[in-house]
C-alpha cells in the first residue's frame, strides 16, 4: 500500500505536534509501506517554510528531500489526474459542498494513483467519493 501525506500531516510532523510522528513511524515506515508526497503538498509546505525560514525547513528538507525529486518527476500530471480533479469539482459543486482547489488536486492525485491519503482533514476529504483516506489522529 502507498500512503500520500497531506499538508496538515507534514506540518504536524514538522512541529512535533500530536502523534503523527509515531503514526508515521509505526504504520508506514516499520510496516514497510511506501509513501509519497503529492506535488501540491510539496508546494504548499515549501511556500510556507520559505516564507517563514526556520529550523523546520531544514528538518523537512532532510526528511523528505528525496520526495521533492519524485514530486518534480510527477509535476507533469497525467491527464487522468486532471480529469479526476474536474470530476471531483463538479460532483462537489452539484452537492453544494465545494472545497479548496488544493484539496481537490490532492484527492485527485490519490485516487488516480490508488494511494491512501494520510490526513486529519476529514471534514473536507470525506465529501469526495472514491477517496481512501485515514485520519492519523485516530
């Protein structure tokens, strides 16, 4: 199984809040599961950290630098991801439950790649049909 890490998961990891570090270690690393960071998450985290240079940027770069390259390789998203994102947008709009574009792209990336999203943003992501996600806080 491959897990995709959401922006809020990375930010909690960087700040050492909650139990995301132990969850990440136990459920992903020790269990031998693969993980990825969607390119939109890399963008959201990097822009935030570059705007507020701190030691957390160094921690992120050290822990996840190899995934930057992976995200760059996937930056030219396949049409399936864009089509999935458009389908998600229309479905949410028709229900009157729109969420932000970044979350739509993260969900589309996960659905198209058959990844399970690791997040605690259940309020937005539970609106998206076909998205597998787990809340690391539970």
